[in-house]
């Protein structure tokens, strides 16, 4: 096998192993855990990815590329609609693009979304790669803004930031509240997603 092919194969193997460990055990997995499980020496992660954050970023990016295609298709449908989309149309399209990924890829995709949730809340540099998708992300905000012209700009901006946080948090695996073993949300993904859309839209439209 040529050196370039071996490098590519090793990198892919490290990504596969790291994704499995991150999804199974969370972000506490060490570089040593990953290289040991992959049968590589301790310097392999730094050689192929530059840093642990670089590795996490590439793990996230592999599935993000699929989600990004789904989100872009939903965004293009909103842009091409014969009538301007309502704020519900915008939020519903955004939420259910994520749902479609989970339904297509199953538990691994849900665990990946849970990992994204942790990284997003931590504002991890592992998510820096998302900057290249900024134009499309701004279009979600623009479409929602056009649907709520009566809101003052500062109010809309704050509410939309809350809305994005809620979408990310709301699609994670349901967990009990502290001190309880009971999950009070419905477990069916589509039911939870529908409730999330209702909640987010109500917050954006409050007082209009």
C-alpha cells in the first residue's frame, strides 16, 4: 500500500474509533484511549489532526456534512416557496432536518447530536469548522426575521439566539431533571420535535 493510502486509511480508522468512543463514553475519552483502541502510537492524533480538538472537529464534521445537506435542502425549499414562509415554517424546517438525520442513521446520529449539544454549550473550538456554513445559517435567521417584521431588531436578535439554543438542547436525548429518575417528556422523537417547534415558535412570536 502506498504511503498516502496508508495515511488516509490510518486517519479514517482513527476517526472511526474516536467517534465510537466519544459517542459511547462522552468527551472525557483521552487521546491515549483513542490511540490504544486504534492500535496506533501516542503521537498519531497529533500527526493526523494537530490536536485533540482537531480530532473532535473532524469527527463532528463527518456527520455534519450530511446534516448540512439536509438543512440546505430545507432552506432551498423555503427560499423557493411561492409565499414568504411563516416563522413556524422556518423553525419546523430547521428542527425536522435534524430529525431526518436521526431517523436515517439511528442511535449513532442521536448520540452524535448529544455530542454536538455538549460542544455547543461549551463553545468548543472543535466547532470552528462551522464558520464556513455561516451564510446559510444567516439565511435561517433572515427568513425568520422577515416573518416577524413587527419585532424590534434587538428583541428579534435576542429571541432568535434563544431559539437556536433551544433547538440544540431540545433535540438531545431526554434526561431526568436533577434529583429525579423520571423523564417527563414523551420519548418519541417526532412528538418531542413537534413540541419543540411549538415552544420555540411561541417564544419568537410572543407579543406580536
